[in-house]
């Protein structure tokens, strides 16, 4: 079970805030008073030194954090930081967002496009790897900059303006009758306001051969107040079958607010799945994974995938050997019902689907 968290960090009054994004409109709200989740985005920590100081880390971490953040900036919402244990540099939540000097090391076999998104891109912001499914890169904005992110080097700045991009993507999907499921990804699509998302989903629903809409997001976990009545309304507001895939790596990520956000999705009849990444120093132990899967099952969220780390440049220090992952899955099967054991998978460029390791 997750540990009790007592930290209540606050920003200095003189701290200048700016949304770290390639497009400022990505966090613009459609009404004058920003909602709670937009405010959480605005107050997120984006200074590596401040992150270290908020968590009372030894000063030796500050130089490495500052150096690594120059290549891949820090972005961590206070809602997530409050679940971390002050004074513990090995806290499994902190490790996911804390820049380390290890990110600067060049490691053989790790590249900037580990899953070969570029080769599968059929148009700006549209990726088509697997039969029947197309992925839309809707934005470059996330609610946290996870240090192991396989798209940490993605050329988001090259995406066209939002209106031109979305119209071109919708047209491309309309012209390909093999596509029956559209995946909204990014970045994180839920950093976009509900009015714009509703407009996009309405357009997609008008394409006869599209049947399902999948949303990949960390917002219900990092900033749980994002799961609003408006969000549920547009997810359920068309003929498309909605599926939400969240990303939770460790049981300490699930507090009461996250549980409530997940319940709002499930209670609305939206299938909700979880995908985790096997990460050294975060969840590469039996107890963490067993607790995570139990907590997900108790919240009616299906433990869907446990991903082998994508070998993206800057994330080698997170890699767990496949043989260790296989042993962990064996232990999960011995302790959990079958529906609570995720499939252990690896993305292998060129394969027709995720490669199932166990």
C-alpha cells in the first residue's frame, strides 16, 4: 500500500510561472476563469533546483538535475509531488520526474527514436503502425515530463498549427477505410481543453468506418481534477466506443483523489485500462507490482500492459533485464487472479503488434 505523504510544497511568491509547451493554446481554457486542472498545470514545478529543494534532497543532486534538465526540462505538478516522501532521493514517484546526470551518458543500443515513430508517420501528427488503428499526436504538452518517456526527443515543434493539423489528420483517417480505432496521444491529449476535444471527437465520429476512440493519458493520475463532468460528457457523447488508458507505475501514485477520478470514468461506463513501464528503482520488485495490480483491480481498472522499457536515449538507467521481468510476472501469477496480471510486452519496431514476452 502507498505510504502516507505529508509534504505540502508551495511556490515562492516571486516565482515566475510559464507553461512549458510548444503551443501556448494547448492549456488555454475556453472560459475566463481557469479550471482547477488548468491552474495545476500553471503551478507545476519546472525548475530542477526547486524540485530538489521542495523534496529536501541532498544538494549533491542539484547539479546533475540542472544539467539533465537542460536537455529535457522538468515539469511536475504539485499534486504529484505531494505524494512523494521528502528527503528520499529513491522515492519511486520522484525518480520518475527527477533529472539525473545518468541521462547524459551515451549508451549503446539507445536512440532518440527508440520505437521508430518517424518510420510509421503517414502525415504530420498521424502514426499508423498497427492494423485497424491510427494514433494522433494531438499535442506536445504533458502533465509531467517522465524521464523515461519514449517520446522525449519527438519533434513536437514540427507539428503544424492545430486547426490545419487536425483537419488534415481527420481527412487522412477518413480516406483510409481500414482504420476502425483512433488513439489520441501526444504529449497528453487531456492537456487540451474539453471544447476543442469535443469538436475533434465529433468530427471523428462522423467517419463511418471509425468505431472506437482510445485516449492515452496520465492526467487522471497526475492531476485527478482533470476528470470533469465535461470530459465524461464528450467521451460518452458520440456513437464511438470510448476507452481510456491511464499510466500508473507504482501504488503510491494512487491516492483518494486519483481513486475518485478513476471511479468517475468507470461509473460512466468507460472501459479504463492501465499500462505501466517496468522501471529500475521504481517498480522492479514483487511487492510494488502486486500492490499496484491489486489496487487497480479494486478500483475496477484492468492491469493491461507492463511494458519493457523502450530504449530511448537518456533512459538507460531505468532498464530492467527481460529475464528479471519474466521472473516478476511468474511471481504475480502465483499471487494474483489472472485478470489482475498484466501482459508483459515489448514494442519491437516492424512487428505487427506489441510482442508479448509473458
